[in-house]
């Protein structure tokens, strides 16, 4: 019997790879964690960039990436497993029915797949119960019994124990009448499914605390935990910005829309064309001078370069307007590492609002559903002229200032166009109104 138990433990360890990579018929299982400004992940919006599909993964759920070749609930699953309570405060009772007497194995694994503890137990027909105690954290619970299996996630708030433990409690006959349980007592395999094939690109947008947002892109090849580094990016007006890490850089994933310098001084909002064209100090505006909050939130504001270069600073604390070198670094990275996006321009351009440009598959405006594999979300907000201070190129172009001057009259800017495949670098007059993206200080 002891030999059988050893083989059972090894079988359970092998089954973990099924739990992680094929849990409920999935191909890969992706779990989420948070670090930095928050350790909790409230939800993750997942975009499959190749298919143009999207799902939302709530807190505590596992993202199940499946090729759809097998059913979600197959006959090999143990039904009616109860883990109560879950989350665990001190210990939990794990109960499940067995039709035929034999060996049941209950195992606890870390989210990275390490076996932490396991118990193999002779069980009889009926409802068998085990006591589970684990330190604070998240774990995978694996059960094999009577030729069936079960995997689910457990969460523990217990800070009084240092190591996981499992103990057999009892066996009870199965009652013919159903036993009603509260919602809290139900054991649920918390899974959000998404169709996925090898090599497809996923973009994760994670939210925490009501204002933090972190964006990560990935091509999953194994089951794993994806971590989001939550970083507070909040300007002096209280506007919160999502952030995205691309290579070694961390950028804002929205256009700046602040109305004050970092010291609290107002940035003049200049609607008048004649005044705008003669400015030699900082100024800002919105496209067509709109005051609609949702439009400003979506497209951001325009700033002349005098505002960008002002010593009072327009970037949130801990951030700065990206320099020429930092923009060039971004372009070099996306051109090298995001070839699946056809080119760097499509890799940073958002998916929506671009004017259609079907002339070339490489153009930003051609099939924009495959854009934005980096999560940078460059939106076609257009621009405002300088000497000719009209508004131009809404839906057709995205133009950004760098913090680096070119000469006494010009500074470096970077632009995308719906009808182009490139991120263009060129000098622009200091009176021009461009969008602004900031990058984290190092």
C-alpha cells in the first residue's frame, strides 16, 4: 500500500501540469498578481490582438487559454467539491464525494507550480473531508480520487501558520436529499475562458484600487503568473493615467491633459488664434477648443513647446516629458521586437478612430484591429498649427512633443499618420500644439 501511495503522489505531481496547462480543458492557465503601488488585481481586460476578441477576468479568476478541442466539463472531473470557507481565515474543510473506495490524494501547489504538500489517504464510498491549512497567499489545490480530478484556486488570509498542512477528517454516507449550501460555501473553479492558438499576442490591461492601471503585452507559451507593476501616475489636477512598460521604459498610456504646472500655476488655455500664433510662453488648448470632459479625457490636450520646456514642469511628479533619446529608444525597440505588428507604427497606434487607409497593409489606418500590440495607445488626436493656428488631422494623425530642442525655433516631434507605416521624426516650430506623453523618472 505504501508503494501505491508513492506512485499516487507522483501521479498527482504529474497531474499538476494538467491542472495548470489544461485546467478545465485549457491550453494555458494564466494567473495575475500585482506589485508596486498595489498588490491586488481588481480585474484584467484581455485583448487577443490576432482575433480581435476581448474578455474581462475578475479578481481571483484564472484566465483559461484554450484551443477549444476539448469540453470545459469533461467526465473526468470531480463534481460537487466544497471548500469552505474560501478565502480561508484559519483552516478550511475540503469535501468531495467518492463512488468507489480507494486512494484519494489532496495536494497544494504554489502558483508557480511547486508542490508544497500532499496527502494520500484511503477513502471509502461517500463524502470524504479533509482539513486544509495554508499560510497567507494564493495556491492551487489538486484532488485526485476514484479516477477523477479537480483543480481550483484557494486564497488564505491566515498569518498564524508558516507551512501548509492537510489532515483527513472523516467519511460520511452521501445523503439522498440534496444539501443546500450558501454561496460562500460553494467551491467554484474561477475561470474566464478565451480561445487562443500558439503565437497569438495578448494585451493585458489590469486595474487596481479604482485608479491604477498597468498594461502588459505577451505571447504565452506556458502556464504562468503574470505580474503587473502598478505605478501611480497622477497629475496635479488629480487625473490618473494608465501606464505601460515597453522594454526597459515605462510610459503613460494616455495623452497628458493637465491644466497646471507642477507648482500649481495655471497653464494658460489659449483659444484665440491670433494670440496662440504669437505665444512665446507656455500655452495649452483642446481640439477645436472643445470643453467636453469625455473628449478631453479621450484625446488629451495640446501644448506648445514653451509649456513642455517650462521649468515649472507639466509632467506628474516622478515623471517627465520624454526626450528625443527616449523616443528613439522606444522606436528602436518596437521595430525590433514587434515585427508581428508589421512595423513599429502599428505597434503603438491605438485600434480605433483612425481614418481608413487600405492602400498598404503596413499603414496604421489599414486593419487597425491589429494595432497596439505594445499597449502604448497612440490616438489620432491631430494637432494645432503655429503661425497658421488651425486644428488639423483629427482621426488622421498623432503628433507628440519631445523635450529636446532642435534649434532656437524648433524642437523634435514624433508623429504617426493613418496613411503611413512609419513613426516619423521631424522638427516643429515651438508655437505648434502637439500631444504629450510622459515617461517615468529613473
